[in-house]
């Protein structure tokens, strides 16, 4: 074999090796194809329902992916940031909302998504609609209430109606 043949053989071998390495990386999920978004970093010790990625206020798309999934009941457990009281927030398909103190009666009425906010309507004693956002922080997922108070979301369960 002459010098050109050696170079050609080395080039073919390198190309084949790189192709196999790229294929293996895609198969193992450590790389993405050009049409796929890269996977975001999962926080160490985070529950599987916790959104991944950087600290942020959840977007419209984040809410649809992690909080109010189409056709699913989302049951959130929240601990009041100021009071420590445990609350339930159940977002049902069709805009029905159930909410109140854990173990107490349901005073929830309805919900609607407005961009990156979930707006909840209640029966008495709360008469005004209250809109909330969700923040992903180093401390976990927080429900940010209409008055600016922040309450940790301690669990999210999804089920079919």
C-alpha cells in the first residue's frame, strides 16, 4: 500500500469510528440529534415530578408540561410559606378546581391558565379570583401567591379523571 492508500484507509476508519461513537451516544441519551432539544439537568435528589433545568418562573409551556397536563387531574400538595398550613390544590380537566386546607372542605370552584399564571376561583370565604405563578428555585418548586408569598409545593400526583 502506498501513502495515499494508508491515508484513505485511516480516514475511512476514523469516519466509521466517529459514526459508531455518535450512534452509541445517541442510543444512550448522552447526545441529541440536530432536531432534538438537549435534555435539561435533573436536580440531585429531586422527585420525578420536579421540573428540571435552571432556576426560573415557570413558563406557559412549563405549566402545561409539569402542572396542568391535558386530560389529567393534577393534585398538588402545598405548605403555606407563612403559616405552615398544608393545602390541597387539584386542577381537573375542563377548568374545575378543588382546593382548601388539607383534611378540610373543598372551597375550590374553577381554574383557568392565563399565560404563565394559574388563576383559581373559590367559593366563600375567598371571593376574589387568585392568580399564582410557580418558581423553580434551589429550594424546590414554589407556588407564588397573588400577595407575593411563596409556598413550597411538596408533591404533585397525576391521575386520569
